[in-house]
C-alpha cells in the first residue's frame, strides 16, 4: 500500500467514526399502557339521598291531589279551556306518578304517597308539616260544591296555589345539600318545575278579565 492510499484509508475511517458519533441513538418504541379494567361491581351507583326519596314520595301525594281536583272538572266546568287544561294536567301528572313510583320501586323503597299532613320536612313540608300547596279537605269540599263560572274561578285559583307548592318542593330539593344528584331525580324535578311554571302562567291569563273591545 502506498503512502497516498494509506492516507485515504485513514481519512475514510475517521469520517465514518465521526458520522457514527454524530448520529443519535434511536429511541426505543414506547408502548401505551393498557387501559385499566373496571369491574361492573366496582362502579359506584348513582347518588340518591333521603331528600330525593322524600321528594318523590311527597310529589306522588301532591300529584294525587291534583288528580282529585281535575276529576271534578267534567261535571262542573262551564269553560272548554278549563276542561282542556284539566285533561293536560291529568295526563302529565299520571305519567309522572308512574315514573316516581318506578324510581322508588327499583330501589326497594315504599311507593306510597306521603300523607298530606306530615310531621317531618318530607318533600318540602312547611314548618307546620303541610306539603306546600296542598288543599285541606274543607277546601276540596268547597271546590266540589261549586259549579259553572264559580267553579272555574275557584279551580284555577286553587290549582295555581297547588302548582306553586310543587315549584316550592323542587326548590327545596335543589337547595338541599347532596340532593338532586341522581340523574332521574334531577330530570323529573326539572320537568315538574318547567311544566308547572308554564301552567301557572296559563292559568293566570285565564283568570284575567277580558280586554275591552
């Protein structure tokens, strides 16, 4: 090997060594960690509280009294719009009673309605143990004894107060710490609040005197 050939070989080796040092080592491929396996029996159940139970039982009783009131309408009302309103109230509240009873039944809880007079604050009862908006038996008897225009006015006035009681019950539920977290309870209470507020507005308009021509 000539001196020139040896020099070229040495230079080639030097370039190869420098190139090898300059090339960063290839990073090892990172495999994603396997997703944790969640067993069905470790998933926490939806949250529901004693206040949720009290609301459901109390609202069953509240709706049941509204059905007693609407049952009086066909034989006493003189107004088609009052009869139509009563039919809508009956349909919606029967459906909600069925939903509330099913919610209680699936949790092994008594589906009976809370009595009108309750000595606990169940379902938003007031300081006297009375569920908000509920009519007394004498008030129901007075409604049943009326007819025609007098019945229609009394029915609307009583039902407005009844609906306002339901709105109060929803507010009590949502202001109770830890209550209303169950999705079904939240949805049903929200529906009750929206429906009854809308019907209160409608009934107030029905009570308003007609505008002068």
